[in-house]
C-alpha cells in the first residue's frame, strides 16, 4: 500500500556536507536504515523521533523512502518527468527547481501522514527548499491561511508551496491528511 508523498523543491544541488547531515539525521531517527545510493534512503523512521507521541495504536516505526534527485544525484528522469507536468514554477515560488527531495510513506494511516509532513519539515530544516504539497480542493483555503505558506494554486491542480513552518502548522489542523 502506498501512502502520502511530499516534495521539497530546491534551487540547486544539495551540497555533499548537507547530504551527510541528512544521512546522519536519518540514521539517528530510524529503527532501520538502508542507503540505496548517496541521497536515497529506505528506512523505518521512529515517529517519536519527530515528536509524535500518539501513534493511534500502530507501530511507531513507519516505512519511508527519502530520495534526493536531479542532475548528478540520481532519479534524473523522474525529476524531469514530474517537473514537466508542473509547468513553470518560477512565478509561484520565485525559482525554477533544479533538484528535489521526495519523502514517500509506504503506509497510509493518519500517523503516516503526520510522519511524512514532520519528516519533510525536519529535512527542510537541514537542506532548505520549498515544500510542494498537492491538495484536495477543500484544503486550498485552509492551507492558504497557514503560517509559512508561500502560495496556493489550483492550476494545473490544487497545491500549496510552503516552508517547514507551514508543514508543522498544517499537521495541527483538524482532520489533517496529505494527498497521496
């Protein structure tokens, strides 16, 4: 079963020192950690490492894939394909992304949605970037009023772009769910 996905849009390649910091953070925060390649990590993140204390009765170790992608780092074809669908993001976020980080949960409980958002925020604290979150139509007005939101859009589909602060604020909203 696949779960929620968030993307961090980046203005440039992630420096090797920042990738090392990301790796170290993920190792510390995970019950299981496998490095598929530099910048691509298959792990079981510990929900408590993100400050999540209520796992609603599910195991607090949640399977997640974190993948840095773009020219020179891997998954270039995926990066190119996804960004060709997005259109020009420069008018929305002030830059055309050259690289991205995908945070992909492999389960779909409500805990997985919170884990995905808070893990993405923690990664942004280390490497920067702007979160790109696809939304349901009814979430656009909620997201638009949150701190740290850069912009919301409905074209080509509903989405919000924002900071780590935005993601953390969004998880506090009643009924919070990411779009798969």
